[in-house]
């Protein structure tokens, strides 16, 4: 176990160093979009190991029967301590070993104990309502886009999800990935699927915060918000497992520890719009439309496409064994222009939404 922790610690450090290096690399070279597409991640979906699994369930489903204790068990505590800017040193960096750290251990333990008390209150008073919505639909890729069909006849496309492809030059033979690479092309004749979800633990949080305000308890406000965020992420973890084992069912015999769950040792991914694999928040609009997410759960999108309640999580489900998380990184003007045409969006508007992902000044 210590060896695994050490290896993970080294990996984390190198990841941070690599990201910092590339972020500061002003003269980084880029491929044209055409060149990047020629070096895409090409999967043979006719091979048994890549053949898409036909879901047990197609359509949209609201889930609000989460057991509070099940969600508690799935909490990843490491981001909680990072919220409070507490980080132990190896071998005591992560939870629960952070409690042994000479510098932050005592403070971390006090925070954790306070968190347990507040969670117990949440459970006793049923302070927070947990709700989720899941959608699984027939889908195929068309170039860098993913089309979603009305039904299994695949005759009518109802929605399109637009993806972005890596362009920053690599010093190895790794492919230049886009999320569409993980969905079987329509031209292959292989029937594939795309899932999506939104979930929240934030309904009721405002009342908790208001009580804290009345008591001038700023610490309690920060604690409540931090715990609601952790619960939302835990719902997403529990929900994803339910999708893999039951609703989609491609991993019906999956059995793994919480540690392995949090290390993403399962098949499939759930990337979120606005994050590294697809930095465009506007892709949430199609998700909310196809699932009728606001009408069915009351999870709303703001003008800036943040979610309300704030303690909410959303994303797409890819079920393939070869699907993986990656960072698109910076994109060039040629891809931005191509993307804007595909989305039928004004270029300036597109540049505004993707301002942090451009390798040029608009």
C-alpha cells in the first residue's frame, strides 16, 4: 500500500510539473486541424473488445432514491482538504493519512470531525435533497461530432454534440484525441450509444446557509458549501456505477473498492463540458434540452452556464473500454473557425466561450 501511495505521489508531482511546463511554453508548436485529424485515435469498433454494449435502458430517467449513507461512503475527501488549503507531505498527503502529518494533521482532523457533525445534522434533519437525471441514447460519431438519434431506427438526428481535438504538437506517437473518437462512426454501421447525466445535492443548502448567517457562522457557511460539493461529486460517482452495472449494464459484474472507484479503475468516462476534455460550457445546452433536465429536476443553467444549485455535477457518459480522459489544451484559429461553422455559432461568440483554450489573442 505504501508503495502504491509513493508511486501515486510521484505521478501527481510529475503531472503538476508537466502541466506547469506546457502552460508556460509560449513557443509551443501546433498541428493544423487537418493534420491533427489524420493522427486521430482510430478504434476498430468491429473488434470484440471495442464492440459497443447495447444498453439495458434507453431514454431518460430521474433518480431521487439515493440512500444518504451510500453517498457518504463515496465521498472523496482529498478535494475537501484542498478547499481548506490543507495538504500533507508524503507519505501523509492524502486522506486519511493526512491526519498523521506533522504540520497540518491536527487541523485536518478537527476539520474532518466538524464535517462529520454537520453531515450527521444533514442526515437527521434531511436538510439536503439529492436528485439526478440520466439519459442514454442511440448515437454515432460523424467526424469530430457525435450525433444522437431519436430512436434505434437511427433515421432522425435530434441533437449533435460538438467536440474539440488536440492540436498541440506531441513529442511521441500518441494520437490527437477528441471525445468523438470514442464513439463508433456512423459510416462503420456499428450501433453505438451516448449517455449523459446531471445531479445535485444542493436543494436545501440555501436554508442551511441562511441559518448559519443568522448565527454569524461564516465557518459553518464555508463548511456547508464544501460538504454539499463533496456530496454532489459522490452522487455522480454512485450514479455512474449504477449506470455501468444496471442502466447501461456494460459492467454488470463490476466489483471494486472505493479507493479503486476514486482512482477511476473502471471502464468508461464521464467528462463534463467546461473541463479539459471539452472546455466548451455551451455543450451543456444540448444536454439540458435532450433530457429536459430543468423541467424534470429543477437543476437550472445560468446565463454563464453554471449550474444552480451550485452543488451540482453534469457530464457525458462514454462506455467504451478505450475511452479515456485527456486535455484538449490550446486550439488554433483554424479549429475555432471550423467549430463555429459546425455549431452555427458566431466566431466572436465562440471565441468568448473558449477564450482560455485559444492559442492566439482574438
